[in-house]
């Protein structure tokens, strides 16, 4: 029973992450939205994903940035901001560290991947997990 509940919490956390890429939530905020402790959230991610939620979230944002670099003509700076990076230099440094080349290099030499955002799909069900101010 606990595995099923943990899997459901993981799915909710993933939905929160996918729907809040531009304004990333801190791990403590994710845990609070799920009404669990940070430690429990970290244990769930370690069990199912093998890494901590903060690192997973950053990698998710970088994967999304990669898709945008390859499939849009937005500026690199705009893509970085859209993926929650506050400066172009920080975005470029993180991107190069993760993918082994700069965002510019990826745009020039990368190949699109259908599986880049395997669990971030646009779905009305996931929309309910968007966090932010409503007008």
C-alpha cells in the first residue's frame, strides 16, 4: 500500500515540476504542496528516480531547454529564462555541464529527441498542479 501512495506522490511531484518550469519550486515548497516532509520527498525520489528532487528538477528543466533550443527560434537567453534560469551565464554553465556542449553548440549540432520530455505532457489533469498567482 505504501509503494502505491509513494508512486502517487511522485506523480504529483512530477506534475508540479512539469507545470512550473519557468518558476521552479524549492524542494521544501514541493513537499509542502504535497503535504509531506522534505525527507519523505527525497526518499521517494531516491527510490523511484535514483536522485534527489532538486537535481531531477534541474535536469528536467535542462531537457526542456534542449527541446526548445532544437525546435524553436527563441533566443538562448529567453529559453534559459523560460526554463527557470535567472541568467544566461548560469543557464549556459549548467547546460554545458549536463550535455557536454553549450546551448549554442546544441542548437547547431544537436538532434531532436522524441523522448526528451517523456513524462511532461500537456494534459488538463496536470494543469491543476500549476502553482502561481492567478489574476
